[in-house]
C-alpha cells in the first residue's frame, strides 16, 4: 500500500483524501449497513427514501467515528491543525458534533460522546467479524485488506497534513487481519504449547531411562528437577488454554471469553479401577460421573460467538 500524501501540499492532501474516501464509500456503503446490523432492514424496506436515509446514517456514523477518534488521539499541540484538517475534509461533521454541544478540546467530553454514539473500535470489531471470512477477488467485495488499507490511507493523509511527531493510529490491534492473526497464533502456539510439551516428553523419557540405569540429571537433580517439571507443566497448561480459546473467526490467540458453562448431559456408572496395595493388585469399583458441558464463548476481538463442548469425568 503506497502513501499518496508524502510531500504533498495541504490542499492536495485534502483533495486526494476526499476523492479516495468518497470512492470507497460509494463502492462499499452497503457493508457499513451490514456492520451495524441494518442490512436486513435495508433489503426488506420498499421505501427508497427510507433506504437512502439508512445509508446516510451508516456512512455518517462511520465517518463521525473516524473524526472523533482523530480528535481523541490528537496531542494538544496539534489540536488546531487537526481541527483544520477535519474541517477541510468535512466541515458538516464538525458542525454536527459542535451542535451537540460537545467541547471539541475536551477529551472526556469527546470520549463520552464517542461511547454513546460513534465508537471506531465498534466499527472495527464488526468489520473484523464480518470480513474475516471473505477472501474474494470479485469486484465490490470488501475484504479485510481493502478495509484496512482505506483506514491506513486516512492515517497517512492526516500524518502528512498535521506533520506531528507522533503518528495517528486508528486501527490499533485491528491493523492485523485474520490471516495475520492466524500466523501469529501458530507462532505463539509453538512457544506456549508445543515447545514445553516436547520438553515434558523428553523429561519423561529421560526419567524412565534413569530409573533403569544410573541416575543422571533428573534423579540427581532432585527438587530442582521437580521444580522445572512443575514450571513446564504450568507453561503447557497456560499454552493449551490459549490455544483452546483462540477464535475460529478472527484467529486471534486467546481471545475467547467464557460467558456461560452449563451441563447439558451427565451419566453415572461404575468403573473398575486397580489400586496397587502392598504389591497386590486390588480391583475396586468406583462410581464415576461423566458430564457434557456446553461452553459459550464470545471473542473479545471480533465479537464472534462460539459454542464448545467439553466432557469431564469425576469420581463420586
Ligand atoms: Zn474473533
């Protein structure tokens, strides 16, 4: 993605940004409706006027969320230059926010207003949820890459216009697409799960070898070896949990949050167990309860809802 704004004059920056942004919105406005869940209403609505007002609302709300985020991220030194940038880009939105009597220079006021009305993170979250499955070369299909590049384009225009030492960051953790997240999750699973797991297996093999031969580093290591073993065990457990809670939609590592856990099925039965007692094998029957849990998760990153089933077994 190339930066069209470096070395350009201010008027030119605004001109290019306006054209690129408007072209984008014209092409993909229906996606904005989809992100805020108004797409179905739009499709079923017969009244063309009402349809247009839905579209107007969605495009206005999205642009406002960008404006508010820019104002919020701004360092006080450039506040005036930022405001000038936004006014040149679209003075209507700035007027609208001012008409709501929101103090444009107060971060608290802006934060509250964004939270109640147009929060960019919410848009990015919805987009991440809807777009991560799309991977198409077709025309008019909005992909995560196109979406991300458009927002990066706004960042570039702003950074070139304001010339602040600190760059604007509209995307935050949403700079990464599902594809990027999936590569990152694969890397993390190597260090957080597979590596300690292999170490535990080597530990086990070494232990068995030493058990039948001369004691080596593990048995002679005593408590120190035990300590390392426990560390490895905790490491692998944390890693395994992170892997289990990786979202299947946006692929972000450890992003699923448990919302509810309910037992949907359970059965009790007798199980034969063997206990070694004074070198004598003593079979006993114990009552065991096997339960199937339905766990509902929500992804912190993209809002994706996921259901997982887990079977647990316990002795009664
Ligand atoms: Zn997700």
